[in-house]
């Protein structure tokens, strides 16, 4: 009852989310390729009159790409977002958004000058009111149409190069489901040709920055939707779990006793409808997912292919992953090995990030539509926390993120598909604290944090210790030689003192005093 009442109370609020701004989807916008909507605060494009931003040409990275996608000019996501727009709002200072009407992550207030650090908590550490509020927010997002954003239902070519716009309304939650589908869908090459070896958010360096931004945008939209500026996504710490302990009606939905593939009718999520799950049908029709409901959430945790994923990830798995010093290696795709990103995402062995998706044995197990299941948010929040641990432990420079030769869309300066406003992969290869959030279990690890901080310096010192020892030995010899010469000179000088200046009596203290004066 409390959860229902809270949901009804929140129903009156409205918000926006993130992909194609409704204000930029007219035939005029698409044909002129410009997305610079006015900021409602002063009515000027990008809030230019208030010095929030200005409409500028998009400058695309010219760094070479990897060989995984041997085509050009066949996919709307190439050189994002130039197929649709080549002018967008470039925001100044701490402003952000498609019209520069929001604050950058980590900044608040009417002029975006206040810094705040929010903390994401373990879902099992939430109080009952906090947990009920989270579930109510999810339900509200699922039932609120985004007033600011829409989704395209056809390619730019199918829109007659912009003259015939094809867009649909969508609710706030499903907007993010659609974005996850769109970024990972197969490429439509024309006719019946499909290219499957393409993904702008997975199996390459951009996996962690892309999902970090995805969660931040989802979090920010829920804050706007509910007017709860303190809301954060909870995480599920699945290390050493023996089963899906969030799969109960109290949390993310238990098992339906009549059909183990469905959720319990007592769960809020049992009535949810998924979208963007029929990938082969879209490919056969050379069409995009249009947001139409396609059935209930499927989930049957634990009844998966044990040969692919024998168990959920362990603490030892996570620690091994964190010990890897190289962010990316080799071909920078799913074939790459022995790098932190590839091991954490785990496209080949399925014992880390991918293990959870496979273990859920349902909607979560198919990458493009996996965000339909709200457990996706809890899972990726914890994956992001592991990414954060690695950043704090190794303190990499941004140059560690590959500048060139990554798969399409994954270079450091590439804009991330399908976000408008624009964000680069490298922009999110930084600590979460610089983006305004932290994790509760990382805050509690003070000594470890200090140890992680000094570890790189200790490693550097260990590499040059022979030189340090040699320098110390040379320094000791020089000190001894200089000390001997100084003593000899002082001794000679004392012997040369004139008789009239010699003391009549000299005790021990007088001797030390004279020696001190002679040295001076």
C-alpha cells in the first residue's frame, strides 16, 4: 500500500531523458542538420544570451579505426551524429544538455556552481522507505512519456534524408532500453545484407565509459522526474552469491510458481512489457525497433547453460581482474586477452560481467534488449564500481584509453552513440568522484584507498631501486671524504692560532666551543 501511494503521488511529475530531442526532429532540423534548441530560461538557442552555450559545428575525430567494420557510409551511427546533425549546442562552463539547460554531472544549483557528491548504496542496505521509493521511481519511469525526447523508427535513408521524419513517443524507462538496443544492434547494409560484428558500446574499450554515462543519465532523469535530487541507483554486490538474492518480490521480482520463466504476479515488474527484443525480425524487415510492446519480462535465474557460466563471479575473480594493470590490449575487441576491460566484460569466458547476463536466463541474456530487466541497472552499477576501484588503484592517465585503431565508435575522441548532447569516450575515463558520485563500500575502505594511492609510486620505486642504492653508496663515500677533509683543515687551523689568542686553561666544554668556532 505504501509503495502504491508513493507511486500515485509521483505520477503528477514529468521529465525528459536522452536521445533525439523532440525539438530537433522536424524536417527542417534534419535537412539543415542542426540541433540547437532554445533554452527556456532566455529563449535563445543553447542559452547563448545567458552565456550558457552556443550553436557550433561538430568537430569529429579523424583518428583511424580498427578493421572490424570494413564499410563506410552505410550505417547511421558512423561518425556519430553527423548523419543526422553537424551543428549542436556546445555548452560553456558547468552547463550541459541538448539546450545547455542542465548542470554537468557533479554540479548543482541555478548557475551550476555548487559541488555535490552522491553515494550509491548496496540495495540490501537501503531502508524500507528507500527501497520502496526506488521501486516506485522505476514504475513511474515506465509509465511516463518523455516530453523532451523521441525515438526514430526508421533510418535516415528511410526518412528520405530527413524530409519525412519518422519518430515515436516513448516512456522514460523504455527510452534507455531503446538506446541500449540501438547502440548494439546489427548494421543494415541494404537489401537483405546484415553485418553482425559491430557494437558501439560492447566488446571494446568504450564498454565501461559508455555504461557509466548511461547510468549517470538514467540517474539524472529520475532525479528530474521525481524532483528528488538525492536519488542514486543502488547496486547489487553479486560477489560469491550462490543464487539471485535480489530475485524476490520484496526487491526485483520472484519466480512465478506457475511458470518459472515469468516473474511472480506479486511483483510490480510482472506486468511490465519489454521492447526491442525481436532482433531477427527487425533484421529480416531491415527495420528499427519502434518501441512496441513485445511481451513480459522473462527470467529463470540459475537454469542456464552451466557450460558457459558454471557459477556467479567470486571475490577472487574480481580481485584478479583489478590486479591487471593494462586497460586494453591486442585487437581491442572480444578477441583481446589479459586486459582489465576485456576481463571485466568477459566476452569470451563468461565468468564476470557476461556471467550475470547469462545466469538470468531470459531477457537479460540477450544484449540489445537486456536493459528491459531492471536488474540490469543494479548489475551495471556494481560493474561500474569495479571500474572505479581499478581507476583508483592504478591512477591511469587519460592517454591509457586508446586514441586510435579501436573498433568503430570506441576511440578516445569518438562521440558515444546515440547520445545527444554529445559525450566522448575519454570524458568518462575519470574517477566517479569527479562526476559527482561514489560507492558506499568504496567510501568505507580508507586504509585501502591510501594503499591504492601510493601503490603506483611504490611500483615505480621498485623499478629504480638498484639506481637508488648505488646513488646512496656514492653519496656515503663522498660524505666520508668531505668529512675527513673538513676535519683535517680544522685541525691545521687550530694549530696555527697565535699564542696571544691561546686560552690559559681549556676544559672539555671549552674545547668543543673552540672547535665549533673554528669550523664556523
